[in-house]
């Protein structure tokens, strides 16, 4: 008696692929069934009160559209960029001994690229927040 050849999804070298595929299919089917049932069986009573925004029991006044200043978005973007940088550097520091010189060179390159990007942002005026910081081209800065 010879063992059956094991190929593809039923291979002993990849035992979790079939189970993962079945699990994913079951989860997607359950989500689709729940969404379908709630759409079909749920009550549909529209009213102006249900369509109005709820602000903790306070009737809304004015427009909900508030334009944030551009520096707000710049600060948020810079924070995300340099916060992710810190995560990579801390994880590299934890695995420093195992990575050797190759890891050190890669992290050094990563830090140099980030430093160059910081200098670029600085030169473009992305870090000038005050009223004296950003000026339009051709208009001199205020002497104050």
C-alpha cells in the first residue's frame, strides 16, 4: 500500500490554507446573511426627526461644515510620518543584536532618508506656523 500523493491545498506542507479558505468563506457568508436579513426584516419608518443629526440632546445650529486650517492637516501628517518612523526604530532596537551590520546599514539608510525628508519639509516652509512664516511669492515680509 502506497501513500497518496499530496499536492495543492491538501498538501501537508500547507495545512492551514484550506482551513483559512473555508473559515473566510463562512465568515463572508455569515456577514452577507446578516446584512441581507437586517435590510429585509428591519422596520423602515422615516421621519424628519430620525433624519436630523443628534448632538447630545441639543438642537444643531448652523452648518456642520467647519474648515480646519491647513497647518492642522500638516501637523497631523507630519506626526503620522514621524510616529511610524519611531515604531520602526524601536522595533529595530529590540532586534539589534540579531540583525547585525546589515540591519544597522538598513536602519541608517532609513534614518538618512527621513532626515532628508525633514530638511525638504523645512526648506519648503512646512514647519513655519506663525503669521510671519508663510508669505506669498513676490510679497515682502512684514517689518514687525
